[in-house]
C-alpha cells in the first residue's frame, strides 16, 4: 500500500489533495490513534457544517443521516430530525461509501458509522453539495449548499458550553457527576470542591459519554476515590518489537522449530511481524492513600464518545461489584501514539501500543461493552430525553 501511494502522492495537484491521500492511507490501519491532519492554512478552509448562510450538524440515528442542529435563523426552514437521503445524485450511503468512509481512521464499526455520517459533508471552501432532504413529516425537498464560513454563531437547539466537571442532584439520594475530559489536572480541584456533597449521596452516576480521554494518570487518580481496594488493576500493554537479526533467522524457521525453543519462537514471530514486547505489568497501591472513599452503588454512563484515557478509567472499574456500565459500546481505541511533523505544517501520528484488560481480554476494535445496553433513538433526541440516564436512575432505585 505504501509503494502504491508513493505514485499517487506525486500525482496530487495541491496540498489539500496530498493530505487527503495521507488520510486515506492512514485509515487502512483501522486505528483511532493513527491520523494525518491538515496544516492550519488548509484546515482553516476545510468545513464540515459551515455553508455561508447555513450551518448544519448531522448525526447518526439508526444508520440514517439526521440533521440535529441548524443555525438559529434557519430553524423554521430546516426541521430538526430531517434526513439527508441523497448527496450529489448518489444515495447517502453511496456517497458515504465512495467519498467519506475511505478517509476515516477508527477501529470499531460503530464509530466508523458515526463518523462517516457526521463528517459526510466535509469539504474544502467552495465545495458544493446538492442534497435531497426528507422532513419528519415525509415531505421531500432539495437544497444546494456551498462551503464557506458561517458567521452566525447561535445554533438550534442551543447547547450549554461543556464544562470539565458537572455535578448535580438527580434525586434526594442520587448524585450525578460528569467527567467530560481527563486532559486537564484542574478536574482534580473541581472534584475535590464537590467531594463533601458527593459523600452525602447514597447512589452515584458518573457520566463519561463526552469524555474523549486525556491522561491515564488523571483517570487513575479520580478512580482512587471510588473504591476501598488497596490495589488497583489497570490495562496491560504491549508493543511490537523488531530485532532485524531475529527476522533474518526467522526466514528459515518453521513453526515446528519453535517447540520448546524460545529463540526459534522469537525468530519465527519476528519474521511474521507478530513478536511483541510485553511491558512489565504494574498494579497501583493505595495502602497509604489518606482519602475518604466513596463506595456506593454506582452507574457509569458510557457511549461511542468514551475514549482513550476514559476507557482506561473503565478498566480500573471492571472488578468492582458496586459499579455497572449503562449505555453503548465505547470508542475502542487507546494507546500511546507517536506524533511527527508532515510537510508544510501538517501533523501525523501512529499508535505504538496495544492495551488490553489485565487478563488479556481485548477491547480495542470492539469497544468496552456496557452491562446494560441503552441506545438513544431519534424520538428520544427530539423529545429531549436521555434514556441511558433514565435507566441508570431506575436501576439505582432498586439498589
């Protein structure tokens, strides 16, 4: 594939086409931590939802491309819940398969579907889209949109600015805490400020659905408050190990030669690019941690946006009998990416580490699965309902 793309790269007409080719190339690794990003001067002219007088946000509901937000001035012209059924004379799925899917780097089928729909109208400034729309009433219409900066800021329906941590009481006994990112250590101070309130709760809901990750150490430090265990078990990691001499020996090694011979086994696996270095596994002791623990019936809300360090957080909770997960499978990708510069100011990264549960159970490529699956339907969205949160409250009232 690399050799094939060397030729195609030389045929690209400009930097935008070149970077699109790099995105398509990196997508073949099917990994959420392997990406190529445009230089800023290109990125500033690439739009997903801006079309001059229109701003349109599209999301995946039951495999359909649904308009979930528009700029305020167009709220009566384009109904929320409208489906995009055709794009430039192709069915929506045909357009996605041809022009969107090949450029998306992810390891899970559910994220591939989500991202292919939310990014289906991405394009460089001036790119035109002839759309066929189906309103919730069934009425059909067409509209032509051309990418350019939308100056109108307000969206309908309006959304609150996302906070690093959110806290509220859902009932007299059930507290709700949202950890929306593990990328900023300020979340520890925010959590500490609410700790006395949280200690009053009899039941707890932790929301990780908007948490795309950050630092694994932050995830671990927060989890320490949620268990009385003296040892915490996080993910286990491995990375491909390449020693050229072993690869040379492996060219002449048969599978039968590896029986009871460690060197022959390493040579054989190295030749087939399947030899991995297993990092020494380290559990974390909390014996000397002088904090007051919160060990009560707890639900963690998870979804497709729960990723990376947020998935590390979930690994720690996997052996806690008082904690269950409700929602949808997670992002399914974590690991340490190697980042590097690309021509004219772009950046790229490639994942270097494979993480699993402590017992070797895999979640990369699948997502961490909920104990109780609850999917949000289009009807739920239109009615401003949160079925996963409702299910969590219902569950905790029985505990």
